[in-house]
C-alpha cells in the first residue's frame, strides 16, 4: 500500500493501487499515467480541495504557488459551476503541462477552462468573485497570498508550510504557542481584523504534519 506521505513519484506501476471508480481513484490513475507527482501531493490536493468545496462553491479558481497545478483541476471537478481555473506559479515545473494534459484527456469538459500561468503572483488580477487557493505556499508566500485576497475581497483557503519565524509575524504569542502555530493564529487574527469570517480545519496528519487549513471569506451571508 502506498504511504500517503510518500515523496516517491507515482507512475503507471502504481495504477493497480487505485482500482475503483470513485472520483479520487480516477484522479489518482490520471496522476499515475502522467508520472509527474509524488503521492504526497496527490493526497494533499485532494484533501484540501474537498474541504474547500464543502464550504465555497462557484467563482473563478485561482491556485497561487500552484506547483504542478493539480489542485486547480480538482477544484473544477468537485464543482463544475466554477467557469475556469488559473494555476499560477512564478516558475511552472516543466512537466506541469504533462499532468494537465493527463487530466484533460480523462475529463474533456475541463479543456479550455484550466490555464497554466507562469507569472509573479502580484501580476495576476484578482477580483472579489474569485476563490483563491494555495497548498503549501512556503514561508512568507502565504502572507502575500493572504494580502492579495484581502485587497480584492476574495474568498481564500491556504495550507501554510515552511514558516519563516525570522520574518513572520507571531503576534507575540510564541510564549504560549510554538512558532509556526503562533504565525498561523496571527494570520487568522489578521483576516478577522480585515472583516473576514475565519474557518480552521486540518487535513490528515498522515499526509503531512504541516496540515493546518485556513479558510476565510468576507463577513456576510454564507458564500455557498
């Protein structure tokens, strides 16, 4: 059985590990055929996407610091009412297009709706109708994504990692909380102070110990 935290790349050799007809297993087989991603990234993207979609529907999906862009694709599969998804990174991996093509071949309805964009995050125009997602934006990159979302009044969901304690705001809480948790609590407090309603969850620790999922939306009627 494949460990969910494995950093080994999934290939066609692992197809037999996912024999069923659930959406997750069909996605996993497409990832195996692409041969581009480790198991850890597959499980992270799936667990983040399904938690976000339980709370936020519709809107253009903007996957920032997207890596290979799997999260963007899954977000559209879980909610077809989103018209399109941008998968944005400063430097896209060379085989991001290989993964995308494997997903589009399996789900042709996504063709022309998922865009891989190599760009600085600050050059992407974000509006209040967008849904911003990011899985493991390292260090201060998470804060840049939060800042962009607040400025636009957009919904967001981030799974922070690689906390930069030398530069990040701990809110003076490190006397009570360990450093990374103090940073994430301060991020949640900043969102609340900016008029956002905050939702905190975890993805399974067996996938990653950096498993705190921070979701937020402008206060008001529930944005379903």
